[in-house]
C-alpha cells in the first residue's frame, strides 16, 4: 500500500494525515499575538495513548487545542461514511493499528458485537456489568411496583435509573 497524505479538514495549512495512521505538521510561518512571526518546520506528530489504549493527538490552531483519535481522523479522511455511522471500528481488534485498511465505520452495537466476536470484550450481563445499576433483587420489586400501577418513570426515580430502563425490564429485553 502506498502512503497517501491528505490535509486535515479545518487545519489544511497546518496538518496532514496519512492512510498509514500517521499525522504530520507542515512547514509554516506562525504569527504570534504580539505580532512576531516564526518559521515552524513540519514534523511527524507524536501520538499518545488515551485511557482506553487508543492513539490520540492534539491539534492546535490559533491558540485553540483539540484532542482527536487517530483512527477517527484516518476514517474521516479516507473512508466514505455513506450510512453516517458514528463510530470507527478496528477490524483486527488492535486499537493501535490505525491503517486505513484496518478501519471501518460502525454503529455502537456493531462495534460491541465485533469486540465480543473477537473475544476482546465479552458481553457482560446483569450484575457482572460494571455499568449495571440494577441488581437481581430489584427485578421482582420492579414487577410488584408495576402491578401496583406505578409508572416506569416513578419506579426509575425510586431505583435511580431511567423509566426507559424499567420499560426494558418490563418487556424482558434485559434481566430476563
């Protein structure tokens, strides 16, 4: 695969991203707030890992700085997103492999299922899931309160969850 460089949208005169997952700055003259101008030689931008193990970079323009994931920059610039999917998936499951041929657009559900299929992140159910706000003991109580005529929202307020989560329990989509 031949390395291709594209200017980063919104930073066209400052940065480029490659289909290999590399970011570089361009040679440019920077004008400081005090009016002084200085030449900056272009260079490969150092990537850092975020708390989840994905490579990120900081992009600076006019004194403003934003942090972006490399995978997302590569996908935005090299992969058409015809279905307007919100997430970028690493096909091989390696978070640091940001080559364009390893990335694809996905939904959150597709991304989770892919991680599960690769054995990277087994789908956790019920109390095993660290994000679970309900316990096994809550389920019979929820059905009792529903029988008493309480609304899903009222039950959710009591248990500290949303009414829609109570609806999922009621329909047995979760906690079957």
